[in-house]
C-alpha cells in the first residue's frame, strides 16, 4: 500500500511574464490542498536561475512536507534541473507532486518509480550530448579545424572604422565602443591588427 507524507502541502506557481495570469495554477493548487499562505509565486522566465518565489518556497519546506506544482515545467528550467531539485527534496525527506502530470508524485512508491525513470532518461540524454560533442570535436580536428570563433581580418570594415575613429581622437574609447557596439577588449584587439 502506498503512503502519503503527513506534513503541509506547499505550492509553487510560475508564469513567464507579468502579462500572464496565475489564477489557473493557484486555483488548482488550492483545490489540491494548498493553503493560500503556502503558495509561492514567480513572474519570471523558467530559464532564469534567480527566482525569489521558488527560493522562498524551498526555504519554507520541511521534513514530511510536499511541494506541489501545477505542471513540471513550472518548476524546472530543464529536465536535469528538475531532476536536481526533486532529488534535493528527496534527500530532505520532502515529497513532490505535479497536478497535471498525475504519475509524478514522489510521496508514493509508484510515483517515485516514474520520476526515477525520468531521472535516468535525463542522465542518459546528458551522456549522449557529451559523447556527440566529443565525437564532433574529434572529427573537426581530424579535418584540420580548430574550435572557437574565426579570426577577424585587419581589412574588416569594423576594424578599419575603429582604427580611424581612434586616430581621429574626437571620441573617447567608450564612445567608439558604444557606437560600434563592441567591448573595450574587442576594441583593443582591433587596434592590434
């Protein structure tokens, strides 16, 4: 028989922009047992690593609690990130459930099994990407190619313009960089050509 955690249910909801509405997620979290005071929100892209609502949510969780999200993509930036977050919760004896992804419920044995399968697939994907990258680099080297950007030539219009602007001495280096949309380091590389 499967068991449930006995602690509180803490919800996390996220939308990518201020223009999107959180009502659907918040209503679903409440219906699933979250108290309004235990729902944390972010209005920020999932790709951003800094999410104050998620940080506060994670800090509020304790042993025996369950983190509840509307869908998996609301929590993790990527599958590896999601797996990392859920494994961290597991180490702290905190459960995890996703409302729309019904089989993802680490508070039950079968839900934990499903998540472990996802975790293994994510690890497998990371290894395949690493292997393909290494193989691609080896193949490129064998054809005489080097990694990195192509070297910029002295006759490149941006290099010529940067040198002329510098020789003219009517603009500061910062003004030259701003008008050419280049960094100071790039500007000095241009001068060396």
